[in-house]
């Protein structure tokens, strides 16, 4: 299962998070619980891309 999760993540340019990877596995006919995909991605050190701008609240001099 780790190989499949890793494959889905890398085939999608390493931007898929847990929800997208879980849905892709289901589209391919691979039944997996979302919590299982979460655990496997955490164990493999995989993360989805974070979108948005970093908020800067303090301007030090």
C-alpha cells in the first residue's frame, strides 16, 4: 500500500495531499480508508503543496 500511495503522490507532481491521494486511489479501484492514507503519507514524509501567500505580521528593523 505504501508503494501505491507514493506512486499516486509522485505521478501528480507531488502536489496531492491526503484527500486528493485518497480520492485518486478510489478512482483506480484501490479501496483504502482515509486514515490509512494519512498514516502512510506521514510515515513516508509526503505532504501536499501549500497554496497561498505567507503572512508577515511584524516588520523588524
